[in-house]
């Protein structure tokens, strides 16, 4: 089997990132124990669903957010000088994926369980995702149906390293390989019973609270269908002329199907800001996710370079679709959004922050954080 045929849990490095069959059950038990001990912050809440200018929101208040630390843009931890990921608390570590990745429970959880996947060694949050990042994410997303793997060390027998981990909820970017060896390619897993998503906040202006590369995985919120689920990528379109040019900033060219590409959804009704979404093939593996990501990232980079925008963006992916959202700002006066917030699922500290969203214009505020669909509005932004 060559690299192009690697099954979902296998990265091109040959690392088997499968997880034990009881991974989820053990993680939930560990999660609940940490709550009882007062070490993990989580509380169930009731959501408020509203429709604003055709865009749906769900607002929930959580005490976890009040306690959650957010690093300043220029904090030394964003450059690898300290931070919670460098020496993670063993009580929060759920699994180690080879020599590259650590899976922890978020200390400031929005969901039960809420996983934070971070690189073992420091890599900056501003890095793009790579094959190893997706291999780790896919392993956790499909964990209910995964088999055991010799490369995964779970709590109880896990080795404590000076790893790059976190007890917080943020995404960091980095590129780390793995020296793990596979015991043979595992079969592709069946669909997980619990449908999960992964998200990645690339950079401070994408809502990232930490500076060490990490993704997050948890059950898909279902107050309403998230707007990328409406992406229709079955239409075949002529390959755009600009794709004959070198990819921006040295980005590897996305794989294509001959001289056509699968249509990217970028103007979904009701969404006021720029977004790029693709439907994925059934049960996508790490390589298929990486291919879709590179295709979408190429669109984001072209937009950013054309208008001189920052390199920040959000990634959200499920087993059915992937969406990238270019960002200009992380927030205003303490009211902002990460990847999930840009999909309309917004967690706030309290009623004051919720009312601030109303004052900022709800969907208008999301456009302020993202990129307007209408380029003429760049200079007429409601706070520019």
C-alpha cells in the first residue's frame, strides 16, 4: 500500500494513531472524576436560539469561560516560552499518539467530553495543519469504533513526558513528525456512533487563546444544522485559470480530478462573511481531509494576499464536510468568536456579554471578525 492509499488512522509517516475500543468510556469517567475533584470546569446550560438576518445563532453561558485564560497577542507563551502544553498535567492526559501528539481533556470544557489535541513539542499556533495533525484528529473523531494500537499509551499506563499539552480550549499550529511504528494497517473504521467535529483556530485573530499548536474535538452541537452542512460539492466546474499559477506563499497544490475540481461553496445563503466549504467523501481519512484542507486553504490564501489581510483563519470539519473561514479580528472589547462562534454557536461568560452581542449587531459583528462578502464594505465596516 502506498501513501495515497493509507487508511484513515494512518499518516504518511506510518504512524498508527488508532485508539483503544474503550477510549471514550475511559475519557468520560476521567472527565467526571476531575469535575468531582473541582479540577475541571464544566456545567450544563440552556441555549438561546435566534435568527438574525437569516443567520442562526445559539448562545450559551458557561462559567468555564470566566475561568479560562487567554494569552495576549504578544505573550511569550505564544513563542514557546512556557504555557500549559509544555508539561501537561497527567490527570488530564487521556492518550498519547506516538511521539507526536497528546490528547487531553479540556480543563475549561464546553462539552462532555471536550478533547484538546496538541503537539508534544512546541509548534506555533500560526502554522498550517499537516498530515499528522489530521491523523490525530481523525483517530479521536472515530474513536468509538477504533481498535487498539501499540503506539497509543493511555492513562493508567501512560508515560509522562515534557510534552506540549494544554488544559485549555485553543488551537495551535505546528508540524511534528512521528517515530512510531505501525503493527500493520488497520481496516477503515465504521462510522462512529457519536458524530464529532474538529476545529482549529489558526492565530490570535482567529480566536486562539493559546500559542501552542492544538486542535479540539467534541460532539457536533445540534441546535440547528451548521451552515457548512449545506455545502453542495457535487457540481463539476471548469478549473479556474488562476490555479494554473503557483500556489500562494509556497502552499502545496491541491489534488484535482483531471481538469475539473469539485465546486467549493463560498456563498451559502444567509452567511454574511467569506467562507469556503466542501463536502467530504464517506468516512474521510487523514489524507482525504488534508487534500480538502489544502484546496480550501488555497482559496483563503488567495483572498488574504489579494486584499493584504492577516493570515488568520478557522477550520471546522466533520465526517461529512470541511469549512475554512478567513479572519480579520479575534474580537472587540472582550466579545469575540473562535471557529465554533463563526458557525453561530456562541459561548458567553454572562448576560452582559450576551447583551454586548446585541449591541454589536450579531451577524454584523461576525462580519467584522471575518471578511465581508462584499469587498466594498471593507472600508465601511461598522467599526472601521
